[in-house]
C-alpha cells in the first residue's frame, strides 16, 4: 500500500487525496489554514469547455465526468449546467476548437436568451450567425450549453468531510528528497516520510519546490471579484459569461439571486481601483444587476509563462509540484492524474499544457 502526502487542501489537493485513497493509498493532507479558503475560495467557479488549447478541452470533458461521479459518490449537487456564454472576439475561434472536440456549442444571434441580465449592444444593421438580421437589442456570442457553474463550497466541504482525519492542520516548511527514494515533509509539529508527495500549495508551491532543486517561474498577481444582487430576484436559469473583449467573467451564486463579476488581475495597491472598474463595467454591461456590490472576494493568481490557463507539474524523484491558474474546473481529472503512479496526461512544463492568451484573458 502506497503512502502519499499531499500539501495543500485546496480543490486540487483534495481531489488528489480523494483519488489516491480510492486507489488504496494511505493519505495525509497538510493544510495550514481552512481547506479551500485560499485560491479555491469563494462560492462559485465557471465550468467551461471553451479553451484555446484543445488539450484543455479534452481535460474538461474528462473532468465533467469526474464532477458527475463525485456528485453520486458524495451525495450533493456540485455542477449546474445552465450554459456558458462567450462574448467578444474569441467566440469564433473557440467554436472551431469545440467542434473539433465534438462539443455541442454554437454561435447565437442573441445571447440574452441565455443571460437576460446582459445589456444589449445597439446593432440595427448587424447580421447574426443564422444569416438573418439581428435586432437592435441583440448580442451575438458563443454558447456552450454543457458548461455551467461549480458549487465550490459544496465541493470543498464534501471532499474534506470524506477525507476526515486524513487532513492535518499544520504548515509544511520544507519538502526534501531522501537517498532512500522516499520524500520527507517537515511541518510545524512533525517530520514525516512518505513514498510520494504531491504539492498543491498555490503560491507556496515554488518555495517548496526549491527545496527539491526545482525552479518554477510563476507570475503572481491579485484579483477581486464582486457579487451583485439581481434586480428582479432569483432567475430560473443563469448562464455564466466570458467577455473576451473586456477580459471579464461572471457566474451565478447558489440560488441564482446573486451574480459574481471579475475583470482583470492587478498588484496589491491596485485592488481598490480594480474594484471600482468592476462596478463601472457592471453598470454599463449588466442592467439586470443592482449597481452596488453586496459581496467581495480577493484572491491570489499564479500564472505560468505560457498562458492564463496554463498548467504544469514539475517532478523530482517521488515529489510532484503543481502550478497554474484556473484549475478548479479540472480538479477531478487533475486529481486522478496526480494520484496515479505515472502521469497519464503530459503536464510537464516542456509540454506547455494550456498554452494560450496571457494578460487580459478572462479568468475562470
């Protein structure tokens, strides 16, 4: 029986531990804070098939199967597929990638059918994807009907509850490769050897990787997303949105009475200005939302050099170090891959998995 240590109880760490235990391994998860309260924090995340890299589309397909399996195993709703709307210049490019992967996606003349809280753009002479003249209130875009919103708090809580006492409240200070081939973890109150260690520590991963002789280049920034109430109360259906022109995204919170919006990433001194810019964007683009935010979420962003959706796994002996951005949606597939003795998806940094647009691309 294998003994695996996992550093970090965000969604990827929890998914890895859950998958490893299902394979018969003994698992210890080290978490210095509250599980899922770092880069995995908040009430919702977008699940989308639409990516620039076809490999990410394939990973999303696998991950969706994993989300459905988790729902059955954990007994709770985790993924609500009310669609994802992609607006702006990337919509057409994403369609080709999705069609090649066999995903049910299509261009629509009026995206407000999927997301009525959107403000229309006046385009009285525009011709929509069907070839018919689009009305003045039309917003064309790409719709991914199989996408939707992840119930993040429910996912973290269910996985953490399943893992139970395997989650240890302690901070890992160092990960070291031993001559025996095992991996040593030094935390605040323990020194433990494991057969394998998987580090999913967010912005703490590069520091721990240096102890194993690895250099992981990550661009750190901060992000703010604001929550707004719907003017007309809860909606029966609310799609998520990616506005590739504005570099913005939005997704509904549980109950469909509130909608979260985020724009770009910034540095720490720029958070207040970024929040103001988000409020201005919502007032202009989402008349179906109340103008004043009722909630806020600040978080760190760790982006790899090859793209905003980039994912990488660095390996040294029995230690694996995971880095990247926008990982939540892929967690079931990533966890299964990381729990295996050998990666079945090429996530080595040389593969530049998830290569695509960088700064200015929508998050989630």
